[in-house]
C-alpha cells in the first residue's frame, strides 16, 4: 500500500495539479521560443520547448542509467569469472584427492588433467607435477614426460626437488635405474633429508643388494628419521651381513667388523655370521681366537659350533678350552659336538664318537646326526652309519628347518 501511494498516487496527484494550474496559463499566453544556430532558425511555442527540454532530460537520464547499469553488470561479470574459475578448481582438486584416497588412480588422473587445463593452471608447477605423477602410475609415460617438461620449463626453485623426484619416479617406472638414482641424489643435494628421495634410493639399493651404497645411505636415513628405530636396526644388520658376505678376504672382513658400531657388535646373528665368514675365507686361527673371546661374553650354541669347526694348528690347546667350558657348562650338547669335531680332527675317533653320541642324547640335531654318520662311515661301520643317517633324515623332516645363508655357512 505504501509503495502504491509513493509510486502511483502521489505522482498522479502532482501531475493532475500541475495540469489544472498550467493548462489555463498555456491557453492564455502560449509564448514562443526562437533558437538560431548558424543559418538555421527553430521556432516553437514556449510550453512545447519546455516539454521538449523535459523529454530530452529524461532521455539523457535513461541513457546514463543504462550506461551505469552496463558498467556495474560488466564489473560483476569480471568479478564472477575468476571466482567461478577458482570454485571450479577447488571442486576438481577435491575430486582428485578423494579419488586418490579411494585408490581410484584413473579418476584422480582425469581430474588432475582437468586442473592443468583450467585457466591459470597451465604454468602451475604443482598442478603439472600432480598430473605427471598420476600419468606415471598409469604407465602413460609420454603424457607424464610432457607435463614434466612443462614444469621444468618454469624453473621454479621453490618446487625444484618435487620436479626432480617426479622425473626420478618416471625414470624408475621405465626401468631406467641409473638416471633415477642420479636425480634422487640431486634432490638430496638440495634437500638432504628428503624422505621420498631417501626411500627411493633405499628401495633400489635393497632390490639390487648394493650393500656399499646402503652403507653410505645409513647416516642420511638416521638424520632424516624416515625409519623407526627397529626398522633402522634391522636394516643396519642386513647391510653388515651383506658386506660380510661380499668380503673378498679375511683382512677386508676384519676391517668391516671394526667399522661396525659397538651396539651392533652385540647382535648374536651378526657375530655368528662374521665368525662363519672368517672360517669360509680360511682365517681359522683368527676365527678361533675371536670366538674364544666372544663365547666368554655370549655362551651361544651357534658360536660354540663354529669354534669346533676352526681348524687350528694347536688342537690340544683348543681341546683344553672346550674342556674348561665343560666344567662351567656340563651336559651341553653344543660343547659335546664341538669336542667331537676337534677330537675327530686329531684322529681320536673313539673320543669323537662318544662326544657325538652324548650330544645327540642331550639334544638331537641334524648336525649331530650328520657328524656321527660321517664318522661311522669313515670307520667302516657302514650299517650303523646308514642307521644314524636315516635317523637324521627323520629328525630333519620332523623339524622341517628353513635353510638360510647363515645356517649354511655355520653348518
């Protein structure tokens, strides 16, 4: 009602009032207006001139309003388009990340490609890298290479490592291992604790059993803390075992042992493997002396078995050491087995046979059965040897042990 009064009733009353007042005046004195412009003369009644002036002013006002409206509309359009683009970009990013979380690489790839093609994103390094990474995962190597080439052209120092690692991942997927390693090392030169580069190198070197490279990588892995303590300890042990296995001579092996951190030198598996390698490389004298000290600290069956295998010149001294241990640890199967081996080497066959039998009586073992069977065969007791051999096979099948590099070397 209020709008009706303001917009219709009041204007109608005002116009009606003006008509009542002005119409008699216009009839009584119409007047005239003369306008001369150049050589032309325009003459009209005064009231007609007033009406023309009002109409002209109204037209100007309408044109000005239209121009103002057009300007505002254009401004709003210009403001709307970037906002719309940004909103569209966010939607596509959300869809891409959701697809990644769901493990749907193809959907993620589709959205990342759309992001790259969104206005303003064709020179965005991160958008290009994301698209390249998903292309790599889907084995679309040419497409990944194209996106990475665009990213590399930007020369973006802030994301240099990201681009390097994306290229390294692509090369690794293409089985171009050496260039991938080179790029990962370049990334570490820029960012020494980059977990992605470290884990890539760790995986490659573990697969190729490149123990020397892994040994060089260990300090960086510790500094970056990208592995938990247990995993790092296990990795270190694997590296040292691998280096020991690759040693070409006893001197090299001994140097490697000296370089092992003290905390890992207490690892019984590492100790056994080191001693077994010393024996396999023919340094029995050093192995016997080292084992003698090690067994004092760790009275371990594996170390005792290895001690019995050490073929040293002073057999009597070796036997005395074992007898001394017997007084400290009576009825120990490993000690009897070691004693039997030493006695057999010194050709004390009856003593060796008795020691093997005592070892089997205390704790049967595949090694014990094998040693006794071989000794009986050597003594010409073939029937007894065959019986012991069959017992050993039955025992092995019952235990079903899993063979390993360490056990093979120790036995």
